[in-house]
C-alpha cells in the first residue's frame, strides 16, 4: 500500500537564536521547504508547510531534517523528525529529536497521512 505524507505545520516553542532561526527542511538530502527561498525566519510560533511527500510505502519510517541557515558558517542541523507511516489519518504531532548538547531549541511538526 502506498501513502502520501502531508506536512501541515512547523511549531517553534523555543528558537535556537535570540533573533529567530532561519529554518529549512531536508528530506533524503534535498531541501524540500521552503520552496521559493533559502530559509524562513521563525521565532516562537508556527509556519504552515503545505508540503506533500508521495509514494511512501506502508510501515515506512520517514525522517526529516530541520536545519538553521547560516550565511558565513556551515548550516546547523537542529535535529530530526521521525514519522512512522502505517495508517491513514491525522493530524499527528512529532517532536524534534536533537543531538545531545547541540542547542536548546524545541520544535514539533504536524502531519497527516492519506
């Protein structure tokens, strides 16, 4: 069975940088959001994603990477979102999993499966 994963909203509860994070999302080593710019500035609050990932097989673990864009230094990976796609429904919420000691940001992502 093949599913479509729809990413609905990215929630920021605590940003990494005091003036807000310059966020982008990667899937399978490709930038998938935002589509028309290098990043989206995000403070505490949320951003609508409206992004579909098609062709996901049942029981697949989909991993998205959340990155912070940096102009003069390498971009920083803030962490990953892992979503088990095993049934239609939603919306579901997944928290950002961070590497130990990288920063103290807190994000979640809302998604559904069709």
